[in-house]
C-alpha cells in the first residue's frame, strides 16, 4: 500500500504541473507529497499567453534540489543559471516577444524522491518602436586597432532603459580588453542615430576576433513594450596601422605593426576662412582621427557656402579616405603638385600624390589611427569618430552603469 501511495502522489503532482497557472504573473506548481516528494514551481505559468518577456523564466524547488531544467524556444535551449544551493534556476537573458516556450524541470529530495513539472506559455507580442538599427563593424569585417563598436537605434532610448540595455550587451575578444560604453545622443552621433559606443582604453591588440551580442529581445523599453530581437556581430582586428601627419614638415608616415612601410609629402589646410561659428574651416584638425570609410570618387563642396559665394568649389576627388565628419579626407591631390611636401594649400584635407592616395585607399582598414599635429584647430571628440580625443576616464562617465568593462575571453 505504501508503494501505491507514493505512485499516486507523483501522479497527482504531475497532473498539477500540467494544469493552468494562477494568472499572468503567477506560476505553475507541482506540489510535493506528504511522503517527502519535493515541490517544483515554474514561472510564467502554464497556458499564459501574455507573459512578460522582461521577467524571464524562473524555476524553484522546495524540499529538494533541481536537477534537469529544460527551457526551449523553437527547439533551441534557453541559457540559464542555477543557484549555488540548486533550488532556483533563472534564464540568463530576457525572452523573445511572441515566443512559445516549453519548460520541464525535475527536483529530487534528499531521500531520492523526485517531482517533475512542465509548462508551456507564450510571451507578449508588444514590441517597442525603438529598435536596434545596426551594429558596427560589419559582420566579418577586418578593422583597425582604434575601431569603436556602435550599437545604433532607430529612436532615442528612454533613460530608464539604458542600464538594462548596457547590461544586456556581451562583448568578448581573443585578448580580454578593458573599455567602456558611452551613450551618444543623435546630435553627438556621427550619423544622427542615437547610439551606445564601446571604446577600448588602449587600442585593440592586433590579430584577434571580437564578438558583440546585444540581448535586446524582451528588454523593457517603454510602458509594457519590449525590445524586438537580439543582434550578434563578429569582426576581426587586423594589423596595427598607424598614420602620423605633420602639418609643419608636410610629411605623412605610415606604420604597420610598428614598422614604417611608406611615407610621402602632403599638403594640409591653408586656413583663412573663419565663418560665423568662429571656426577656420580651411584648417585641418589636429588630434587622433580614425579612418571612417572609403569613397572611390567623392564630391566635395565647402560647408556653409553656396554657389557664387567666395571660396566656393565643387570637385570630384578620387581615392578619398574619410577621417572626420567635417569634410577631412586623405585623398589624391587635384591641384598644384608643388604644394606636396612643401606647404599647406588644401581646403582642409590631406592631399597626397595619386599613387600614394590610391595605395592608402586599398591598404587601410576602417578604424586605423591617424594622428595629425601642427595645426591650430583641434579635432572635437564628436567630430566623426574622434572618440580618442576624450580621456578614457571622461569617456567612461558616459556609461549608464558608471563603470568600465573588460571583454570576456572569446
């Protein structure tokens, strides 16, 4: 009779586990028996069709410890962590909006008696209009050692959502690297998109892989609306490329992994066009720039001017490698060749011999460090990718969590 009672208790427990839950925020419980079988509770409850994705999945055991916990979405396992005493399991990240989840968990008592609970539920489909627009660098792109990581959004992110988003970004690299995230408004961003940007404290070590996982799905972004999807990006850091340009000696020196590989004469901004903002727009900016993109033939016109104004020009310039948002490029010289290596004659760009400009266009990565010295105009940190202009401690103050991070080992 005692054996029959034990079987009956387990059957009753399983029947309870497969039954309905106790509301949207409640759980499904497989109750233990008087003979010492443990109790298992799964939250969200079985049958819930509007579970909050930001609450994740929790499984708890009373009167025993958890062994097997299986949480699946479309057949794929959902990662989670088990407490040190093995009585509580929690999903590591938030859940996919509109996802159908299946949960199974078994707890065992000290006397070897076990209870299994199961539940199936669906999360709320309500997604926020604020979405991840893009992650930069591109998938499998090879970048320079100064390259930042951008997570760009379609709309401004609510302040109260920023800490959760920051916590939900995993970044790993072959060589663990200290860095910090900084939130940028649309006005501070180089392309007008609200962003969170990771910058390493020191340049990336060359020849490694970096993976960024943005666990955005299910994060609470607004009032009862949630992030729509996760985004993952893996890129490579290539050779160390550094460029030093001196406006006074009119020389450009390129180094690869610390060794000089090429040098040539250049012509920088001549100056002499101070506009209402007090900026001399014909001066090249001094500071640490990054190569941003490459344009085979770039159309160039002066900022703040229209056709017919003094100083107006409209040119198509080949082999243009952008280094700021204020119209600065390393590009092929199209004017007086005697300026190269001798004097500054440009509108603010770094004019170079055709063969050198073409070589640099093909050789350089996005994110290569370009140090310009010798001019009276400083690069502002919000100008393009001028982030290395900010001391690292000040950069890190832009984190919603107020702390630096070290990438995990990939």
